[in-house]
C-alpha cells in the first residue's frame, strides 16, 4: 500500500517538474534566439526643389544597398535585423534641410543618418546630428564640414581644397603630355560651399604657385539670370582652362549652351558630380559635352561593371554616378559598423565607426583607395578624388589611371 | 570697354527682358481686371514649358510653334480654374477678407501644382534640344542668340496682339471697363464675372506661351517658377500695377538692368541692380512707370 501510495505522488511530482520545465523553457532559451532588432537609418536629401534630382539618385543608391543587405539576411550581429530607411526631404534651402533633419531624428529612434548632398545643407544638418548624438555620413566636399571638431560627422569624400590641388596637378600633367601650356585660368561658378572651398585655394595660392594668372573670376548666387556676360569675358580673355562650378542644373545648361554659341574651345574642368548626370546628354547633346571633365568624390571604377549593371537594370538609369554610388557605399558602411557595434545605439555605432577599418567588401571597393577608415576629424583616410570625362555621351573614370575605365582626352586647342 | 561689348550687354538684356515682359503682362492683366495677386502664375508658366516640351519630344513640334499651341488649352484651363476656384474669392464682400482668401488660394494652388508635377513627372530636369538654342546671329561683333531672338520677336507679337485685343475689340473694351469700374460696367450690361474669367484665361494663356518660348533655351523642372515669379511681380509693380504696357516695359527694364548691372557690380550682385532700380522708381514714381496716381477721397 505504501509503495503503491507513493507511486502516484511521484508521478504527479514528475509531471509538475516536466510542466515547469516546459513553461520555463522559452525564458531559459530566450538569449539564444534573441528577437531581431531593425536598424533605422535616415537619408536627409533634397527630394523637392532645384536639387531634387540629386536626392532622388542618392535614394536609388540607398535602396539598392538596403535591398542587397536585407535580402542576404540583414545584420548578423543584430540577429538578422533589417535596415529600415526613413527618408526626409531637405528641400531647397538650409533652413528646410535642418528642419527635416530635426524632424527625422526626433520622431523616432534613428541610429545613423546620411546626407545632405549640398555642402551648405550638410553644414546645417550635421549640427543637428551632433547635438542629438547621431552618427552622420556625408559625401559633401566642403572642408569646414569636418573642421568644427564634431564627433558624429563622417565625411567620406576628399575635401574641396584637396580636390582642387589634385585636379590642378592632373590638368597640368595632361596639358604637358599634349604639348599645351596653361598660363591663364578662369574660375566660374556659384557660391555654394563646395565650390567656394574648391576655388579658394586655387585663387589664393595654388594657381599663383604654378605661375598661372586668373583672368576671369566670376561667382554668382543661383539662379543665374543669363550667362552671356560670363562667356563674353571668357571669349575676350581666352583662358587655357576653365574651372567650372555651377551646381544648379539650369545655370549649368545656360553656360554650356553659351560656350557652344560663342564657339569657345577652352577645356572645362567641372567641380562635382552634378556635371556628369544623365540629363545633361538629353538636354545639350553628347557633342557639346565631349571631353568635358569633372572632379568628383567617386565614380564607377574598373572592376565595378557588375555593380553598375545591377544599378542600371534596377533603376532604368543609363549609368551610375557619384550620388547613388557613395550612398550605396554609405549604407554598406553602416551595415559593417552595426556588425562591429552589435547594437543599434547611436553612441555605440559612433564608437564603432572610429574603430572601423574596411579593406574589402562593397563599401571599400566603391571608394578609392579601397579602404574605409576615418581619422579623428571624421575624414576618410586616404580619400582621393576621381576625374571623370564625358566621352561619346557617357562619363568615364579617367583618373586614377589604375582604376580608370577610359584614357583621358585633351580637349584640343582654342 | 569697347562699344561692341556695351552693345552686346544692352542687346542681351533686351532679349532676356522680352520674355520677362510676356510673362509679366499675363500677371498684370489678372491683377488689373480682378485685383487678384496670382502666386500660381509661375506654375502655369512651368506647365506651359512642359506642354511645349512634350509636343516637341513626342510629336516633333517646334517649341516656337508649341508656345502658340499652348495658348488655347491654357486659356480653357484658366477659365476652369476661375470658374471652380477663384470665383469663390472674388466679386464682392469684405475686401480684406477676400484679399486674404485670394492669397491663400493662389499660394496653395502654386504648392499643389509644383508638388503634383514633381510627383507625376519626377524632379528630373528636361530640355528641348533646339539647334537654335546654341546658335547666334552675328551682327558685327555682337552675337544675338537665335532662340532668344525668336522668343523676343514672338513675345513682341503676342504682347502686341493682347494690346490690340484690349484697345480695338468690343470684348477688350468690356474687359477694360470691368477693370476700371466694375459697378458701372455691370450697369452697362457687361458680365463682370465673365470678364474676370476671360482675364484669368488670357493671363494664364499668355504666361504659358511665355513658358513655351522660355523652354527653347531654358531647362524645364517642376520648380522652375521660383526663378521667375519674383521678377514677374517686380516687373508688374515697376510698370504700374495692372498696366499692360507698364508690365511689358517693366519686364524689358529688368532684363536690361540685370545685364548692365554686370558692368559695375560682380555677378553675385546681379539682382541687386534690379532691386535698386525698383526702389528708385517707387521712390520717384510710387504709382509705377505707367500707373496712375490714385486720388485720396
């Protein structure tokens, strides 16, 4: 009886333990199957107004990278968490850009930001990001973006002054190899921050040091009413090279149309990727663009044919340019940073950016010299500019030579 | 400075001013007849540019002809906008409240047109590759851009046609009567509301035609209006609010001042010259160049 009496009790005890284990199991196993946490990022770029096209191109690059990352399983360190994009329209003024950043960063938890194309916008937007302690990646060129001691701003492009120095060396070398001499230069462009910082060292020291005289120095506030007076000055002074910075598309078209109308043959070196977008071919035709060059922070390089093909197939764009390419790289950098930080916390991600040293992968291969590392100011170490040249209706990388997709062509005599 | 260079600045200014002038007379007509400040005027110009562009790209219509083709549909569009929207905020009531409602309505219309165009046609800039946009007539050392020269001539013709319509036809005279004294015009059997619709239709058609002419050499994008709307208002006020010849002269003067300013000021201050001229005219002739001084009762 005794033995028989204990058996049911043991059975009940065993059942109770089994039930307790079953109930507790999910809790005990929880750390092993943590819920995936999505990483929310924001892209603050002009999606309306006169620079909307550039914002649209940036968005295309971001969306392509996100589709690739999320399609391949997301961020492993966040248990397969996906990257979620929140876009914000920077509009056509610094005030609108700052307000967009403020709204985007305060509405919900945003871990990282990207933007805002025009240096003048980026200067304002990064102040908001710094105050709210959100790491921010930008392709903008202006030197002062990373001269303010900010801890959360990361500039992946070579700064304007460096671009000016390297572009000048290239153009002199190219002219020399074509038995041409550069004695007179013209500076023609608007007063947006990147152009100002490009022209400043040329005007103050670089051209003088090379014995080159500045014969035309015309700067305007966009929009330009009429370009005739500028072209008239170029025609009467006959410079050997024109450094050209018209970020506003209608302004730029006006200048190029007048160049043709007045029959000017002076080589043109643009400042920025705005000069190598597909709509230029549609508006002014490939003949007018042929041999026009531009210094940019990035452009598809030799070996990136597959990336460009994926981009053109996905978007219907005829070719890939700096804006989608760098934004694509930025999203991949953010992915790698999140893998390193194992967190969506902006501060942890910022600390991870300072430790980042990428030498391979989609981000590293998109930006010269193939390495992603940021110095204490937030500038990408070793960032070098690309020289792009229009040839047959398409812009090709012509410098650096080892990564070029075409050889540079000198514009010809005057 | 060589004389040839000075002449080039003057000619360039006048050619640019010709299209400003055509843009401005539409605005002046609407204000003159309806007393409505139409902030959406630049957006109708942008739509005129797009229509000319699609006619050129889709059907091979020369943009100069396209600018003329744009007139009838935009006239109808103007009539519809007046009938559906503007009629509610014009034609009697507390003038201050009406003015507020008109400003909000036209500003709202402007925002809707700009953003709807951005959504539908994307912000991508487009351009008509007219061969004459990059060619010039050489008159001695002076070069006259062909597209601007044609646009200038067309602007002159259209402005002349509007002037003839207003001064030589019964309908035009009725329009002026409705503008000058709406109440008395009503007593004479003139349908003032219909005249408002007519003025709005003609005003919109003119600015759309100006947009078509502009499209021969200027890229087209949804936000193109912001580059011109302020200049249009300056031209209208400069010429005398509501005066058609005044708006035309104001437009020409703006183009001329913009160009000649560059002889003494750097490019960055190009529009400073325009606004200095504007302030000077208003200081010495507050009623504008062609406006009539209002008498205090």
